C-alpha cells in the first residue's frame, strides 16, 4: 500500500471528522452485539417457563423487557450506522474533491512537453476514473474495515468466553478464508492495473474520435473507426471479464465457509447440549446469530481487499503524473514590471520530443514599442521564437533578455500576463462568444468587448448570429469558420491590453481585404506596444518597422520592407511572387 501513502495528508486534514466517524462506527457495532445475548436470554426464559421454574406473568414481563432491549439496540445501531455513513462517506468525497484539484493544479503547472508525450484521454481518465477508485478506499473501505475489525475484536473474545469449544469450531473456516483472500487479492491487483490502463486507452480513442469527427465524416471513415472501437471494446471486455471472474470467487467462497461455520455450530452445539456441556439451547441460537453477524464483515474483507488493490493501482497511476516535475519553473516570487524590449543572444533551441533543432545560434533585438514581422518557410522556427518569448520552453544555449533582464529572472506569471498571444490554430472554449473574448480580461464591460470585436473586424459577423454575443460555441469553436475563430482570438488578445503582442500567422484564414483592415486596426492599437507578427504573407509584413526572415532556424535577412525588397534574396522573391498572384 506504499502508493496510497500519498493520501495520508488528506486523512490528517480530516483527522477529527475521521476519528468521530470511527467512534460512531464502533458504537453502532457495540449496539449490534447487544441483540444476540438477549435472544439467548429470551430462549432461556421460555425454557425456564416450560420447566415450571418461573410463572407465566414473570416470563411475559422478562420477554417484553428483552424484546424492548433488542428493538432499542437495533434502532440505536441503525441510527449510528446512518451517522457513520454520513461522516465517513462524506470524508471520502472531500478527499476526492481535494485530490482532483491537486491533480488538475499539477496538470496546469506542467510544461508543453508533458502534453506532447501524453494523450488527453489518459489525462482525463486519471483525474476521473482513477480518482474515483481511490475515493472508494478513502470512504467505504475504511468504514467497512473498521466495522469488521470492531466485530472481530469484540465478538471473538466474547464467543470464547461463553463457549470455547463451540467458538473454536465456529471460527475454524476463517484462517482458510484469509489465505484464499490473500492469494486472490494479488491476482486482482495485477488485473485491476491492466483494466485501468485499458480505460485510459479507450478514453483517448473516443476523445480523439469525437474531436476529429469532421475529418472522419469527410473521409467516410465511420466503418473503420467503428471496427477499431469494436476491437477495443472486445479487448476491454476480455480484460474486464478476467477481473470479474476473480472477483466472482469472493462471495461464493465466503458464503460456503460461513455455511460450514453454521453447520459446526448446530452440530457441535447440539452435541454439547445433549451431553449437558452447555446449559441452554439459547447459546446455539446466540452463536448462529454471531456467525451470521460475521457473514457480512467476512464477505466485506474480500470486497475491501479488492477496493484497496484497485485504489493502489489507480493511485500508482496518479502518482506517476504527480511526480512529474515541470521543466519551466518560476524562480521569482515578486511581481516583475514588463516594458517590452526583447533580445535574443546566440539562442539555440531543440525540441525534446522530436530532437529537431528549431533555432540555431540566432540573435536579434526588438525595442519597446517596435513592430517586427517574422517570415520564413514552414519549419523555419518562426513560431518557436514566439513560444520562447512566452517562456513555454527553455532554451538549450544562449540568452533571452526582456528589458535587459534574463527571462529566467522574471516572474513567470508577470511575463505571461503582459503578453497577448494569438496562435495560428485559434482555440475557443465551449462557451459564449462574449465569455471567450472576456477570457483575456475577466472584468471587461460589454462596451469594451464590442470595441475590440470591431477592431478585430468580427463584430458584424457576431451581430449576424441569432443570439449575437451570447451565442454558445461548439467544442473548440467548431460552429465558427476558421477566419471567425482567428478574429475572436485577436479580440481576446486586444482586450487584455498587454505590453507585448504575439500574432502567430493569425490571419491565414481571412481574405486579403479583411487582413488589410485588421492590420490597420492592429497598427493603431499597438503603437506603444511591442508586436511580433509571424506570417507567410508579405502583406502582413510590409508595414512593420522591421522584418526578420528565417530559414532552417537561422536568421537569413533583417531590415525594413524597403531595404529587403531592394536587394535580391528570399524576401524580394516572396514579395514578387505574392504580388503577381494578387494581380491574377
């Protein structure tokens, strides 16, 4: 259970409530133990009456007293059992809540490399299905475990005090049961781990299928996807059935062994009564009740063992991610003021997951308030520069300075709060258009939202929707066109009013006229802001203060539009080609 030690901090947090729950559990079971002895006494009263040792009135009086005690004990046991569930099961829900928050907070702290290596479905399964398995350990397993322990601690000595020989035979099958449980639990642990890993695979497959449904339909891949899902489902059924078959052994074995205990009680107890070794037949009835009171706790031992094994397997999977350390660490606790000057000094960067060298010994300086366009072929390192400025990755060698301060010596939150980034693949949430724009500034007013939407040239499109700014988007903004998504993303960046704008080919899905209008608006908006525009179009770069041309991760050309267009090279050739295409 070493993996489950991670939960000890939560048990400590809710320690008082847990102790109260344990105390209530013990009280509930103690009241339950009252009933069998009074059943025995009731039978003794009947026997004494039949032997003419007591009169009818006295027998009735005693029976009424004992029945009231039995009913009262049963009611009190039921009441405390209710309180027990309300206490311990609630604690398990608190632990589930805290653990999910811990996992989610840790997910958010991890770097992009982590998300490149792990699939969304697996991440979701660990925070949902795995945490739920752990919750069962934090609640039902503890509750029933305490119940079982209390009954065994109180009941077994009581049975030996009342009739040692009968108790020995009644409890004889339990050691056999313990050995069987131990052997079966090892198999359950192994198969539980396999099932949990399979569930992650299934979650990943379904999540990707739903996200890529438009591609699946466009390529008529439904039969292929259905076949793959059927294969996965059959494989999952095999794994789950293998686990279910082992679990299925628990209850039949327990019922069988409890049945054997009852037979021993009746047979041995009957012989002892006939031989006069026990005075009343009521002791046999009492022991039958004791044995049957042990039936559920003993059965629960197997169930609790199964829960603990599943929880151990799930917590191990959770701990694997919790032990992941973010590669990007905020080393400065104080807030940092960001001006906007950016400098790269001999920067080299290699992507860890692919070993592709994206930038090779690159150097340039962008002054505060300057607008710089970055052009180049696909894979030349344009987007990488923007990612490094936002410190989504740390470089291999060289130095990145913001306002003449090394980027690692800046408060990471301050840096990212000062950046308004618009990625090429615009991501919108399944929420209203208004809230998607407000994502850049949570306390923005409706007037501010409309103003930035107009600057992003998307206001007219939004007003054309039936619910306008309250229109709820589909997942990832699927209900909008590519250009509309890009322009709403631009509005989201503008409303943030950052010190640095990073536009990563964010106008690729709009026509040239709309692009021109948006660029004019952006030029006005970013007059005193440092702006980097990554693009494949020269039209996005010609009004910039400077242009950087990249090729193969190296800085190929640098200068103004006029300077680069006046000399032979990649920029002049690109401008001529795009100009001729426009004229056609």
